[in-house]
C-alpha cells in the first residue's frame, strides 16, 4: 500500500508526541508534507524532523487552505474551538480527517460535522483513543460474547490526578470553558464515549452534579503569592507547587508540556513569566474539579460516571454489572476480572497497556485510521470512532453540563 501523506494542524503535545513519532516509526505508512503551528520553535522543529519543504510550513491553519489540497489526510490537533472550521473546509476539499476530541464545544457544530462526513463521503475519525486500547477492547469483547448477558449498570470512575488537574485544567489550556470546553467535554468525553460504546444503547436521560470546589481564590493559604516562585511562604508544603512539579530532571514529565527549553534556566523562566507558574488558587480557571453524571438508556439500563481531579493516580476504574456476569477492572493495572454467575468462575484477563498514555490506544487508532483511508474508496467504512459513533457521547456531555448548571435537573436527549 502506498504511503499516506498528511497535513498536521497544531504541533502541540498531541502533534509532537503522538502523530509525529508515528510517522517517524512507520515512515512507509505515514508522511507529513505540511504543518501549521503558531509557535515558531515547535513549527520549525516539526518541519525539520519530517523534512517538510519551507513553502508548506505555516504559522496559521488558515494559510494551509490557500494552497488547495496538499495531501491525502489532515490531522487536526488544534485547540478545541479551532476544530470545526478547518474540519469542514478540509472535508469540502476532499481530505479524510483525524480530529482531536472533542469535535467542537458547540452541540450544533458537532451535529453539522457528523452530517458533513456523510454528505462529503469523507472519513472523520474522532480521537476517542481508548476504544482502541486492549483493556477496553477486551471488555467490549466480553460483552459482545454475552459473558455478562444484558449489561444493567456501568460504573466508571476517572481519576484525573491532582498534577494533571493543576497543569491542564487550572493553569493550562483547558482551564476556562469560555476559551476551550467544559471539563465534562474537554476531559471526560473519553469516558462518556466508553460508556456509550460498551452499553450500545441510546442514552435517553442525563443528570449531573459538580463544581469547582477547591481551586478558588478564597482557598489560597495565608502567605501564598501570585506565583510559586515569588517567595511563597507555603510553596514547599503545597502539593500543587510549580517548583516541585516542573523541576523534575531528567525526564521533565510535566515541563515538556510547558516550555520547549528544558534547561534549568528555561524552566525557571517559564515558571516566572508563563501561565504555568501561577498559584493554583489565583488563576482564571472556571471548569469543575469534580463531577458526577447519571445516565439512563433506552432498554432501562443505567450508568454512573465520576470524574475527580482530586486524586493521586490518573487511572480509570470500571465495574460492569450484568444479568449473567460482572466485570471489575483497573486500566492502570492493565487487567480486569470477569465473574461468571452460573459457574462461580473468576477469570482474570490481562491486557498490554504499554505504548502510550492511553493504554496503547494511540498507535492502534492511527494505524486503524490509515487502513480505513486505504480501503474507503472500495469499502466505505466510517470506522470505530467515526463522527457518527462519537456523536452520542458529545450529546451526553452537553446534556450533563446543562443539567449541572441547572442544579442536577434531568435533561432528555
């Protein structure tokens, strides 16, 4: 099969650390021929690694479209509010698309994107990568094999982790719903998508509660300052200290998402001048740090989802309760246990979680997307995480946020 050529919009963390490395690892499968990225250092670095010619290195995604169709596919990993317009324009030009989640912070735009993928007969794969991870696909196989009988209840907990919460949703790009998306959409549409996929029923009603409980100005400790580096009296005892979080050589697990200069001087400069050095109690954040969502499905089954940014681990834990069996699992451990009621058997199933931060799902998603691109002209299959497959989870997220803002009042879908 020929190598698929691609345009990348957005060379941020996903572009640099997921899509770019895939093309480096499998150059016979994927080749980047153009990139758009406003950050000059990231843009030039990506172009250099992938040997992209100067005329096809752009500082805005809009400039890409001045040159017509440049490749087979477009991978869109821009910020949430910059998904809809480039995706619509790309489909009109004939690109197949791999689109970062969420599709859009607007319900109407999500619906329009789904319709457009069919109208233009273009692949629009949404990066709900967890469906591709062995842990979740293994659970799905058990359901499809009728091991659980009819699934009556799903309980899923997403432990965001206090460091991830502080970095991304208090100080970072997804801290404010007016600039990005509500937390339930920006972070937890993965989980709502998993519930929708595993249940395989139409969701009919949603209710939700949640709030910004902790990361508020009135909770700032006495003696704290606007920035962790400004002689804060409580910095050393604060679990959210930017000094502790970003100065972690040699890997710099969090600093690499904050600055491209990972020298001690570069990190300290970013802490002193950039958004990630701010006190977590003095940011312009408004997204919730905890939320619960209850869902009812057309066949009478139900599901409960809990998201919390006030946890140590970042794992997901799940319990599925059915008429013939039960599954309990922990994604970080990479295994789940199947209990068969009729025989009393307890079966432990281990799944490989190596490969990336999504339990091996990222590589598998990209590979699946490329295979669908090759086959689409002769076998138009819109894929496991097509816009159509992903739309219900987005609608659940919009309903959950509406319910949360109205005191938990149920919202019909």
